[in-house]
C-alpha cells in the first residue's frame, strides 16, 4: 500500500456495524440476508431435490396441446352410476382404454361433468364425438347430456407448438438479462444479469416441480405462467438492484458489498412483500372463484401463478442477491490478490 | 417542492371516476329498439371462443396428397365462402403452405343451436358433386328420419364420372309440384355453364342423349342424392336435383355447390370445441373474481398506506378503466380486442401488480418521514427516488407481455419458423398485461403524484400519520 491510501484510511476509519446502522438506517436493525445465505440456498436445493425425486417417481405429463391426443367433456344432470357410465363410454368409443374423471360444478348450473381422456397421442375422428354424444343422449334421455368441450390434437402439431413456446421463453430470458446488464452497469451489470437469471431458473424450476408434484399436465398455461413469472420475479430483483445502486452511491464503494446489499434489501423488503401480497391476493381470489365454479382452465393458470409469485419474491431476495454479493466479493478478492502479487 | 393547487385533486379524481364509470358501463341510448352506442363499455367487449363458445379445427389433405400452394389457397377460399354462406363472419382462417394445413377458428353465432362437430364436417367436406351412370352403391344406411341413405358408388357407377360440379354455373334451392300427386317438394336447381372448356350445357345435352331412358345418379361426395331416369334430352342447360329435401337441406346443398368443390379431400387433424354455456359460467365467475380482488386490494392499500393508499385506489380504478377501454374499443383509434379467460385473469392480475408503483412510492415517502424529513421534503424525495425502480420494473413486464403476444398471437415473426396458428386464448393475456402496465404507468405515476401533491396542500390533511409517519407527529 502506498502512503496516500494509508492516510486516507486513518482519516476515514471503517464504520463499526453500530455506526453503520445509525448512519444509514436511522438506527433500525439491518436484516442480515447475506449471512443467512446457506439456509436460503439449502431450502431451495432441498425443494429442487424433492422435485427431481418426484419427477422420477411420477414422471412429467405433457398436455395434449403439446403431446397430441384427445379429450371430450360432457355435462349431465341427475345421478348416474359412474362406473356404469364409464363402461358405456368405453364400449361406444374405442377399444383402447379410456380414462374418465368426474367433477361437480358447485356454483354454476352444468351439474356433473365427465371428462373422457383417450389413450395414445393421436387425434380422434370427429365421428367419435358425434356418435358418443347422440349415444349418451339416447341411453340417458333424462340426464340432459351435453358436450361442453372437446380437444383433439395431432402429435406433430403439438410438438411444434411446444418448440415455439420454449423458443419464446429462451428469447424472453435473454432479452431480460441483457436489459439488466445494460441498466445496472454501475453495479457490475453482467453479474447482476447472470444472477438474476439464476433466480429466474429457480422460479421456473419451482413452477415445474409444482406441476410434477400436483401431477398437472404441462400445457400452454404453464408457458404463460413461466413467462409471466420471469417478468414478475425480475421486477422484484430489479427493484432491489436499483436500491443497491442508490445506496452504493450514498455509502461509497469502499464498504463491503454484503453490507450494502443487506442495507438496501432491508429498506425495500417491505415493498417487495407488499407487492407480492397484493398480487397474490388478486390471483388467490381468481383461484378460489375458479375452484368454486369448476373452471379448470383458469385453475390451471392461477395455481402455478401463486407458486411463481411466492418463489419470485423469495428468489429475488434470498437467491439473486446473495449470489451477486458472492460474485462481487470474489471479484474484489481477485483484484486485491492481483494487486498484492 | 412545487405545490399543486388544492382543487386539482378533485378535478383529477372526478375525471378518473367519470372515465372509469363510462369505460365500465359504456354510454348508449335507445331510439325505439335501436341501440346507439356512444362509448363502448364492458358489455360491448368481443369475447373469445373460450367464453362465447366456438370451434377450432385444423385440416390437412387426406392421405399422402402433396397440395400445391395454389390448391391450398383455393381450398382456403372455398372454406371461407362456405363459412360466409353459413353466416359465420367472425372467423380466423389461415393456410400454412409449408405444412399443408388449413386452420380455422370461429365462435358460435348468437342464439344458435349449432352442433360443433357437424359444423366442422360441413365446412371441410369435399363437396364434390358428380353425375354418374346407374345407381350402384355399396352400403345402405337408415338415417334418423327413417329414410334410406345410399353410400359409396360401386361397379360402373364408381368407374365413370359423367360430369362434376365444375360444370355448374350456379345452384339455387327451389320448389316443384308433382303433377300427378300435387305434392310440393324442395329441389336444387342447377344452371350449367354455357361456354368455356367446361361447357356444362353441351355436356349435359350429350349425357341426356346417351343415357336416355336410363338411370343417372347424382352424388355429393360419398352420398347418392338422387338417381332419376333420364326421360328427355335436356339442352337448355338446366338440371334439377330432387331427393326428399327439406327447405334447409336444399338451401345448404345449393350453397355447397355454389362454393365449389375442394381440390382434395380434407382430413381433420386437430379440433376443439367449447360450448357456449361453459363460457358463460366462466365469465360470471371471473366478474366476481375481479370485483372481489379489487375490493380486497383497496382495503389492503388503505389500511397500510392511509392517505397515499386512498389515492392509490383512485388511480387503480383509473387504471382498470384504461385497461378496459383499451379492450372494448372505447377510444375509436384502438379497435376492440377479442377477450378471453386468460385475458381477464391478466386484467385481474394487473390490479394486484398495478399497485406496485404506488407501493414503492408510498414506502419511500414513509421512509423519508421516518428519517425525519418534513412532509413536503418526504413527498418530493419519495416520488423522485422511486421513479427509476418503477421504470425498470415495468420494462421487464413489457418485454414479457410482448413475447406472450408473439407466441400466442396470429401471424408474426415466430410463425415464419413454426407455421401459422390461430390466436391462442393466451394472446389476450399478453395484451391485457401490456395495457395494464402502460395504464399503470399513466395512472400510478402521473395521476397519483399530482393527486398526492394536491392533497398535501390541505391543512387538515397535513399530518405525517396520514402519510405513514408516526402517530404523534
């Protein structure tokens, strides 16, 4: 070290923790996010490992939108023996095994619904639906059978749709990391961008494992939720980075990045939580109402969104931040080592 | 800090309230039974097929036919004609030359009892009209009215085609009275072409001459419509198809012949149908969800942020109004947008996310107050310091929503690689998200700030507690 830096160090001795708290956070406690990183990383890793194990046990189901296949959904009123009905549908449609699921509509007036899922990944001929509907109406004339929904997808088209979706997710991720890298040059743009990306992968993994654990088939909603959460989670991360940039200016770059991060994060954690709470309550309302009305398409959209919002909030504070601090510390250490050598 | 005059708060708040009210309910008046819409509201929104119910189908040439681009285009325009003649105008139709596919999606007509599958079969039938010698057929079915249906030509009838639909100029439904019984029956009248290389008039004259006193059968695709005996040579270029039609059947057949035959047989490779009742239920459910979510968030905001929270609720209402206006076509410059269930979910989600910029600002003001600043100073610094975070945060959501619109939208850059597709229901999720963010920016940043500064001018409201400070200040 030269003399000059030494005199400066003497005139401006590093603040003790207490002084730091008093000076920059009005004496209120600063939460030590970085110090608890092992716990945070541990929790996330544990969930990811459980998810992977579940993935091996249950496997991943692709919705017919992607894999190809066919489903028909009928509504009927009154009571019908379910296994009898299943057998009847089986006999009337195909020799391959079909799977039926029954659901009750609590609020609306569609009565009971039965969903028929055909095995295999082929689309069905339109005749099958037409004949089944008229057969059901003939066999159970008093139960008011009606076809609510039908879907039949060719396997090759499903696959091309899947590719399109994955491409879009990749483009979105790259664009957003680029944006962060450019906007946050002052706090090590690339490291900020890459760590934000790690947090995003974390969130996507959480949503994916939720699909695996709940055994929900992966469909277009999954892609929409993933894209949405990419934006949402990054929004959280950015608000924190923005604060770090601001505090760094105030505190000065001499201070340890971990300290700056803890300070910034403590200051904006209320906002992060509040926004998550309002967003979460909006989507929770949607989910509860969709359950009451038995709207499966909206349920399948809202539930992963709920998981994504929680994970997005958590990953911004507990994953992206501490990782960014580690990277910055590592860089600083390397610089010092290079200087010393 | 620049003071904003006190009345500004009321002016802005009233404008927002008035705007949101008209955007939600619309303005229309009745002159007699005619409704004139001045401003479009929620009831004027065009709903997607997942709400109104409808059909989506993908067709491809049956077997190993490799259709040329011209053939595909002509098939597309024939399907288009058929839909228009059935009164379906609100459709989406794409022909993807690379994969030889035709994709169609259309909602139900209002108050119609259409059968989804029949509609698909109807628009994709080949509609090949043929005149064949004899009446040889392979199978005989009995239809739901107890009438015989003869299917699949056989023998000589299968081998020879005397004339097909391309010789027909036009077809129309008509009625004839049987001379002996006096019974009226519906028929399809054909006017044959009288010039060009498909001269139906000459051709038909030749046929009736050659097969005089013999049977000639008329087929639509695989089904025999009628098999009359030729009783006289017909040279005037008019032919009649009789076959126990109802008025509607005759009309349908005539329009099928008019639309022309497809250049190849089509196979339905994908299809999906949604009944109108299912969608209606969902719409009611989502309306409940929207109202409940709004009230819940309003309560949370006012409880936590007091006066800024109250102001936030007003601007949130304005944001909803703007978002709805962008969907319904409230502003004549923006055409109305087809709204789907995920679109509504996006709108509700944007209520939750929309308060974000208010939360950031309110938290910032609170913080500055705690740091011991004066009310004006806190307001000034709080609004200034929070701007960059709001802009950066919103940018990512904008990127996401544009990409969502690209993936699930109609023809765009991505479809060059992955082929054409119909507009997915998630397209409108991207749209409402984008609109939500922009509306949020206008309302949450601009209007909120003006209102906050104006409100801060009232003496009785100049209490730090109301802005999130400690109680005794």
